[in-house]
C-alpha cells in the first residue's frame, strides 16, 4: 500500500504539475528578491543618515514588518485593499507586494548595519580627500560593506523562500496547493498519498534552502572580519 | 464588535499558551543540542547537525502539514495542538541551539583554559564559568527567537488551530467586518509583542554586566 501510493506521484502529469507549482513559487520569490536588493540598498543607504526625521519613518516601517507576522500582512493586504480601494489584486500580486515590502525592510537594515560597522576613519579620510558624498559611497563605503552584506542577504533570501510556503493560504496556486489537489484526487484510492506528497514537499523545500544557507555560511567564514 | 471580543480573548490565550509551551520545549531542545555541539560528543554531534539543517531549511507550514496530514496516514496521530507544539519546538529548538552554541563559543578560550588549569571538572566549568557568561551573550538572539516563534504561531491557522489569525479569518466570514477584524488581529499581535520586545531590550542591557574580559 505504501509503495503503490508513492507511484501516484510519478503517474500522469503529477510530477510535472508539482514542478510547475514550484516554479510559480520561485518566480514570485525571484521578483521579490530583485526588488528587495535594489530597494533595500537605496533605503539602507538613506538610513545611514544621522537626521532623526529621516530615520524615524523608516524605523517604524521596519518595526511594523518585524513585529507583525507575514501571514497577517498577507491577509491585511489581500482583504483590505480590494474592499476599500476598489482595486482587485490577484493573490500573486498581493504576495509580491508583501514580500517586496518585507524584504526591503530587512535588507535596508542589513545594508545600514554593514555601512555603519565600517571603521570611522574610512569615512573621515575619504572626506579629507575631498570626495563627494556619491564618490564616497561609490568608491569607499559600498565596496567594503558589500562583503558584510552578502552573507546575511543570502540568509534573508532563504527566509523569503521558506516563507513562500504561506502563499498557499491566500490562494496562490503554488507547489503546496498543487500537492493538496493531488492528495484530494487520489485520497480515496491511496490513503497514504498525503504522507508522500507532504514528504516530497518537505524534501523539495530543503533542497532549495539547504544550498543557500550553506553558501551563506561559507561566504561568512571566508570573509570574516 | 463587542460580540467578537470574547473570541479574540480566547484566541489570544491560545496563541500565548501554544507559543509558551513551544518555546519552553524549544529551550530544552536547544540547550541539549548546544551542549552536545560544544563538547563535540561523537555520533550525537552528527545527529544534531542533521536535525539543525533539516529544521532550519524547511518552512514551518510544511512541517505542520507533514505532522498533521502526513503522519496519521502511517499510523502516527497527534491532535492539532500537539502538532502545533511539536512543530514549534522542532523549529524553535534548532534556532535556540544555534544561539546558545554561539553564546558558549563567545566565552573566551583563555577563561576555559584557566578554569581547567585550576582543576575544575567539566560540570563545574559549565556551571561556574561558561553558562553565566553564555547566558548574557545569548540574550539578544534568544529574545529575537522568542519573538520569531510567537509570530510563527500565525502559521498554525493552516492546521485548524483557532489562534489569533485563524479566529480572525473565521470572524470575517461570520460578520463581514473585514477591516475591523484585521485591525483587531494586528492589535492582538501588538499587545503580545510590543511589551515583550521592550522588555527584552531592557533585559539585554541588564545582563551586560555578566560579560567579562572584553
């Protein structure tokens, strides 16, 4: 019985559909990560400013995403925006918005932390050399900060990939949803199918996240300061 | 709205209870694993390593689905709440282990060696030198993990536990008051997490004095 259920996974288009679902997940993840990196860098650099009026709004933005669970954010945007602004958003768009906002908040904190952790004399000597602010960031601060940014950034990407699992709860047809559909179809003939499908999903997520987290660790050790 | 308030009260309580129990188990698992890693106990170290990687690299939702829908099919049954607690402890244990281990490793080697030189046993070394300092090093990471785990309880709504998020979803279906219900949900999490986060910042400053030698 156990063995025949596992065969269902390879029957027909089941495997193909699961992979298709995984691609939906990865597509949303990928676009969100690109937005996160670009916007995170810009906001992170703005946040190194010492001006309190600049710091405060970004600080509140970051804390909001830190304190309120991502699932709640997904629900909030998914239900509130269409109800109040007569704007219909597909669940994929909602996912993309929430993930980009969240990622940007976290990324900006990583970039800010990295730039601030650079020794002060770097900043002072580049000022003494007469570099403009743009030159200072372009040639002195960012190239040095980047090594401190990349390992935590990969960690953040791993977290984002893991969190994409929540998308099934707002109805994105991604890999988990497809898995549930396969279970529903085959449940009466092969009761153990749920075990295999969820086992496979477990394994798939592990296969994506494990190399990323290893890479992050390796880079961190290599570039340790 | 007043009709719905008791539901939120129960939900808040369920969230707190599950998170609390889960975190306690996570701390126990974390401590065990970190001690095993610190003393490099053979075989066990490898098991712990595998556990850490598996738990850290898979989403909680999948872990819960596997526990709740997958395992009963091969004869292992848990109630929803047990699943939630097991899942949270499984995930949390790995994060806690990492924090405690790095806390122990942050205690400078010279102190450990000095302790050995004056003839302390491993237990004494652990109790009098490593643990007190490791605790103070671990507090920031520990606090962040607690907040993270409480937030993760929102995922429990996937396996039919009526905590804050799931209750809200239900109430939205009953009363059609989407905005109010979601506002209450956000407020619910703020009530739990804001004081906790302030408390942890305070605690972090308080325990600094235990650090020595830097």
